C-alpha cells in the first residue's frame, strides 16, 4: 500500500492554487490539462476553506470567556486600536 501524502500547509496550498490560476488564465493549455488543473484548483480551494474554518474554530475556543464565545471581526482593531480584545477604551 502506498503511504498517504502529507497534507500541505495553508500557505503551500494557496501558493499552488495561485500558480494554477495563472496557468489557466494564460489560456494556452490543452483542454485535458486545463480540466485537470481546474479540478486540482477546486480541491485546493476546499482544503483552504477547511483549514480556515478550523483556524476560526480554534480562535473562537481561545476567545472563550465565562463559558460563552465572543466573536469579533478580525479587523476590529483597525477602527479603534484601543479596542483590541473587544474591551472599551
């Protein structure tokens, strides 16, 4: 039995996806190769979405306070740097 290939990191998957998009946008691939690249791109997109969802869940768990989860947008600190962590200044 062949060993299972190690899953790529989010950054590696995103980089490969970007390369596939560039190849497809160039428009000079044979149909079969373009379809294979597109299929790989869909798979990479799903992997990236799963990794992001997992990271989001971990952040929610880490932000848990008093048995409840406080959800803050990632860019909340840009509007008010003193509001990092959701506390009023």
